[in-house]
């Protein structure tokens, strides 16, 4: 087994980073994605569906509740993303006996856990939000907690990814470690995205009233006395009495559905936090920083100047920003599509699972692709391929079984660019750290990997924003489950993803670091140090 792990990670026995450290690093990422995914995928749904900000008639600050949530998701995430360079500078200034990246896994585990649970506070009622008595206080409270969570998460996320460059400066080994770590992260995120909607769908199914003749007859049969009283006291006919009673029942069921959903999300958050916290500590305890500096820490202004000297990194950042919508189908919009169009929110888990095989294949192939074609051309090729796949999916549509089969195949194929991007981007940023040291004599892991977390947060911001806006554009009512224009939801999700796939490939045509060049830069850096 030990030999297999050394081969898997490209490590050397008793020399440098060891498999135990690489696995501990990956386990920390596994737990981190429990936290990241419950917030990234479900905080918007908690607001729109559990607290009914997505219901018709709910207004926040003069705009509809759904649009207010969309604006919050975008603004909070963009604000948080631009905190990343600040945190990167803080990391570069950090000096402890454990290093400059590792200690944040220890220090931030509990604060992140607490803030995650608070984001799903079940103290506000859906009815209170819907009738206006709690709308403002509920929105402002959750919004404030969410912004604070984002800041706390940044404090751990930036040093976590920066730690990869402190473990080793071998680009192959680092790439292999990041490949396995991203696989762990993908599995962690997948568990949350598959099982949470299955749980919410199963536990709220009894509140999903459908206005069919069978339901009307059942209510008329078992509630005949109540209906008869309405007919007698209000002087109305049977049909009107039944309709009135059904309306009352539906109102009660809709509120009960939302309030039940609220508690389910809260309990899921608590469980995931309890599972994730030990993984942060395990990652801290079982890793070691080797490539750091004890020189005087640079200022934020100096780090920002370094950032703009790293043109290769800026190309990656631009690509990441342009690619912010490439995975919008796997965020909130995908859940809304499953819940309101397919009428089974558990199918959101199927949507995310369909992406996994392609992602796993990509994860296995990334080392070979990087060696054969370089990271740059692998990145470009898979994203152009992803854009073509999404274009085909859009024109095929979803309103027939055979079309759904083709789209399912498309989702499997989309796992390839998703998997390649999740791994190669981190490895490429690691190479830009070496490039920066070769060019300026300073590594700046913190500020460089802050750009990766910035990219991730821009993607989450865009995904959440487009997802909730698609809800508003499609005319979805989170209380009654009515949808005015289902085709609009499909169009927004798929077209935005296709455009983003094509766009993110463009900047990478100007990226120049190859595997050969990276090795030459590291050799030159070592030669300088030897002198």
C-alpha cells in the first residue's frame, strides 16, 4: 500500500512530503467542502423556499424577495472575493511554529462551524416573512450572518490552498497531491448535494398538495362536516365551499412545508459541521510546511504590486472570472429546475451525480494530459468541448424522455471540464508561485492562492445570482409551486453556462508557463539559493 501511495502522489520514501501528509491535506478538503457546499448550494434555497422570500408578494426594500436574495448572494460574494488578497497578505505575514498556512486550519475550524449553523437560524417563521411582520428583520439578520460567514471562511480557505505550495515545490508531486485533494473535495461536495435534497424532498412530500379531482374528493369525503358548515353559515354552494376549504388547507400546507424545510436545513447544517470539524484538525496535525520564508513579511500594498507583476496568474484570474457561470446548472438553478420543473428535488442529486463520472475520469487523466499536452492546452481543450456540449443540450431541450437521456449524457461529459478545471487551476497557480519567485525573488503563496479562492467565490456568486434570477425570470412561486415560464429557466441555465465555457478559454491562449519551463525556473531558483 505504501508503494502504491508513493506512486500515486509522486513522492519519495523518507524524502520530502509523504503520502500521510497528502492524505491529511485531502481529508481537510473533504471536510471543508461539507461546509462550503451546504452554504453554497442551499443558503439561497433556505431564503427563497424555507423563509418564502421567493413567494409572490414578498418585498424587500422595494424589490421582490427573490431578486433581493439574488442581489445579496452576488454582492456578499463579490465583497468577500476581494477580501481574499487581504487574507493572502495576512497569510504571508503569519509566522508561527507551525508555519504560515497550517495554523489557520486549527484556529478557524470552530468559528466557521458556528457561523455555518447560524446561517440557517430557524428562529424566523415563513408566515412571518410572507405576511411582512418578520420580512425585514429576517433578511437583514441572515444577510449579516452570511457576510460574516464569508469572511470567516476566507480566513481558512486561502491558507488551505496556499499550503500545497508549502508542502513541496515539485510541480508533478504538487499536481498529484492537488488531484487527490480535489477528488476528496468533489466527493465531500457530492455527498451534500445528493443527500440533502433527498432528505428535504422526502420529509416535505406530505405537504405537496396537488389540486386534482382525487384530492378534492378526498377532502370532500373526510371534511364533509366542515364544508357543510361553510355552506350553511356562508350561504354558498358545494363547489365554492370545497374550493374555499381546499384553499385554506393549501395555505396551511404551504406554510407548514416552508417551516419544516427550515428545520431540515438547520439540522443538516449541524450534522455536517460536527462531521467536518475533526477533519480540519486532522489536516493541521498531520501536515508539515517545508517551503516558507522567515524574511520580513511584505505589506498588503507590496503584495498587490507583486500580484500585478505575476501576469501568468492574472490570466488565470481573468479566465476564472469569465468562467463564473460555467457550472451554474450545479448550483441553486439546478435545484430549482429539479424541484419546480421536474417536480422532484431529489433529482438534483441525480444531476450532480451525473457529472461525477466525467469528473473522476478527468481526475485520473489530468497527470497524463498535463504531461502529454501541458496544463494550458488541456484546460483550453476541455472548456471548448464543454461549451459545445452545452450548446447541443440547449437546442435538444428537456421536454421529452429521449431529450432527457441526451441531456443526461451531456451532464456526464460536462464532468470532464469540471474535473480538469478543479485540479489544473490549482496546479497552474502553484506554478505561478514559482514563476513569481523566479521573477522577483519572492514567493507570495498567500496572495497567489488568494486568487484561486477569489475565482471560486466569483463562481459561487454568479451561480447563486443567476440561479435565483432564473427563478424570478421563470415566474416561480416558492409558496404555491407555480411556474409561469419553465422554458425560461432552462434557457438561462444552459446558455449562460455555454457562453462562460467558451469565454474562459480565451485568456489561456496567452498563458506561457509549460511543465519544462517550470522545472527550469525551479532549478534556477535553487541555484540562486545555493550561492
